[in-house]
C-alpha cells in the first residue's frame, strides 16, 4: 500500500500497518502502468494495419476518372492511369485500333475491331475469342482469364468487337463504357 518492501511471511506492513492478508484492489494506475507498453503497441499496430488497407482505397477513389476514346468509343477509366501505347490492329477478321494505359504494374488495354463486310461480323469475331458468357457494362459478352492471370471481357457494340483487357479483375469495376 505504501510501497515499502515486506517479507512473504509477514501479516502486516511494518511501515504503514496495512493487513497483508487482505487482497488489495489494483488501481487504474496500476493497470495502466502494467499494460501501458502492450496497449501502445496494439494501438500503433491497429493504425498501421488500417492505414495499409485504407490508404490505397482512398488513393484510388481520390484519383477520379478520365474519359478516353478508342476508335470513336468513349470509356471512363481511373485518372491515375497514363496512356502508354496505341496502335492499329490488323487481323484477318478486320482492322481495328487499340490503346493501353498503365499505372505501375497495372494496365488497361482496349481493342476495337471492325469486321470486314461480307467476311465476318462482330459476333463471329467474339465467338472465335471464346470464354465464359457474362453480362458486363450492359452487354452480353465473353470473359477470359489467361495463364498469366490477366483478364479480358469482349462484347459487340454497333457491330464492332470491343475487348477490354486488364491486369487485375478489380479494374473491371473501375471502367465504364460510355
């Protein structure tokens, strides 16, 4: 009670007279002193984990979006992606255009193929792509997962075969077909 050291076999404190056989209630100060360091470490760990989880989400959402155009079709993609390559696609099914945007290791690539009149149509091109049928962006199309875990969704819009390739499936949710 007073802080004086006593022997284990003593019944009373020689300094203040406290009965040593009566259980003492710990004060809040005793509890805080005993567990101060573990409490501080736990709070810091919780803040670090919460920051690790929420900061990337905040950065993604605060980045906003940008409107991009591929061969006359508009798409909304995250603003933190920068255009890295564009090109003309020459396929036996028909010519087309492609554009690619990157953000670190992530990418979004969009192809627009125009079928050759009398040789094919967009549905023919899409059926040759294969994959599992899905509905996305208001269109029924084909979803593919490649060996390297990249993914694509291909659909027909105004008899053009449009394919959206992404490095991670979560990017599909950040793209909008306008």
